[in-house]
C-alpha cells in the first residue's frame, strides 16, 4: 500500500450475509477505490469473502484508516478501521557504502 508498492492484496471476510449480492461489492480504503478481483458467497454458512487490491496510499495517511464495503446489503455500507503502517525510515551505514569496490 506504500508508494511504489503497487498496492497489496487483502481479504475481507463477512459473516451473516443473508444472500449473494446482486453485483460485485465495492471496497474503498481511505476513500480510494480498491480493485475487487473476487467475491465468493457461501450460502451454507452465510459468508462472503472478497479479495481486493489496495491502492498505493501517501505515507502521510499512516495510522488508522477506514475501509468501506458497499453493495453487500442494499442501502447500507459496512465500515471498519484498518492499520496502515508506513515502512521504516531508510538507514544507510556510511562506512559500508562503496561504488565499484571503493569506499565512498
């Protein structure tokens, strides 16, 4: 989800779904659309599983962001929080840096 990552694949598992959605539900992360690649409804146990690819997010959004799933229940959105963790700060040990074998 960090810039340059191409996004990540996430799974969203929803229980107590009474019937298969009429169309593929939509997923947004921090207000930005995700690409939903799979929506599987299991009528025997009333479960819906979605696979979605998140967008790349600005690192300034790190922290708790919202995920909203729409289209599972007509007229209602499912919303919950997700922890967006930015990558650690880059660290370069100057003594180990070489170019063409020469210490720089």
